[in-house]
């Protein structure tokens, strides 16, 4: 019985350790998500002003505008 308790404790400890390593930064940058904002018929500009993908989608003025991660940030900020 004690062996099983020790095994369960080790598995739980490993899971907690893994979860702590996967933690994201507490404060993502305010320009993490970008969209291509249409400014004329055939041109657009990169507009980066959203914390989350959902905020970016909500700020679009046209369904043709796409949201994407800001290219200046590294992998640790990615979903």
C-alpha cells in the first residue's frame, strides 16, 4: 500500500512541475495580436493593439481583415 502512495505522489509531483514550466507570463503585451487594416481599395496597414485573439477579431471592420500574432514577439507568448 505504501508503494502505491509513493508512486501516486511521484506522478502528482511530476505533473505539478510540468504545469509550472508551461506557465505563461502574467502580463502579455498590449500589442500581441495584429490585424491588417484596410486603408484603401488595394492597400492595408499592420495594426497591433490587442491582448487576445478574440479582441483582435472583435476590432475588425471587415471579415477580410485577418488576425495574427505580432511577429516581434517570441514563442513564449504564443497560444
